[in-house]
């Protein structure tokens, strides 16, 4: 069995690779450090069908104060966090007939993250994309995982490690996130977004229903599907 993990050289990526290897997968790491740019559509053209794909690559924003945000930092975050998932899923849909894929979103894709609003924006995009594209891809399955704050080198990017250690706030271990990834990949469902929090069993997040439209006091059903 073959699998790919993007961002496979990072803290979460290495844990995910190890988890898949324990299940018997031959795992290829697709990462900038070994020459694979997830935001490059041409790079994805070289990817062939696999039995399982994990679209895990992601970055924080270099500048978190909006008034100082440089366009290139914004574009870099969107390219790494959003384009990498969209181009990846597109290629998988072209190359595969069936099989699961999992995208790494974040708890910041389910709630606001004032510390890095651009990162939160990109992860909300991943959540919305997975929920929207999944029904169109069957029998290919695509789910997302939405981890809280994990103990990885990304925690050091904004100098936050000392504050978390001092406060005693619980952090996810990379192995916790990797286990959630495996559960999402093994799920019978598709379009699911699994929350991952310390001390809790990961599970699909239950989104609140949006009130539907009304006409003369009567609730109208779903809109027609575009053709």
C-alpha cells in the first residue's frame, strides 16, 4: 500500500508517516525540504495514484499584525495552506478511483484565532473546501482534522512556547494528531472535520444548522444543485 504525506518532514508530518508505516503503508514525504512545493500545480502533476493521501503541509503567518502584514506573507500563507490542499485534492481526483484522503486544518478553522487571523482564514478555507467538495468526489473520501495547539516547532515561531509552559496549558502530542488522522482516514464518512483536543477522544465536529429561508411562513428546502 502506498501513501503520501505533504509537510512530511515537520513535527506532525513525521508522526503521521510513522503512524501510517505501522499500518503497513509505504509512505512518501512531499515537503519543501526535499523539493516538493505543494502550492505548485506542476509539482502535483507528477503525483500518481496512492491508497491514502494526507495533505498536511501548513505554515503560520510571518507577520500577525494586520497593519504591518506584507502582501507576500499573506500570499505565502494562502499558497501553503489553501492552494496545497486544493491542488492536492484536484490531483487525487484525477489520479485515483477510490480511497481516503485527509487534510490538516486546525481548531483555528472552527473558531477565531486572534493571534494569527490569516492562519485562521486559511484553515476556515480548508474546512469549507472539504465539506463542500466531499459529496462530489465519491467514492474518493476526503475528511479534515482540526487539531488544537500541538507541541511542534511551529509553537516557537511566535515565541509562545514559554508562555504555554508557564501557564500549564495542555498541548497535543504529534502522536495524538497522527492517531486522529488515522481515525479520519478510516472513517466511513466523508466531508467530516474531526476536532482534536488534549484529553478528549477525536470525533467529527457537529456543525450547527443554518436557518433555512422562508416563504409566507413556510420553511423552504435546499436550493437546487447547479448543473
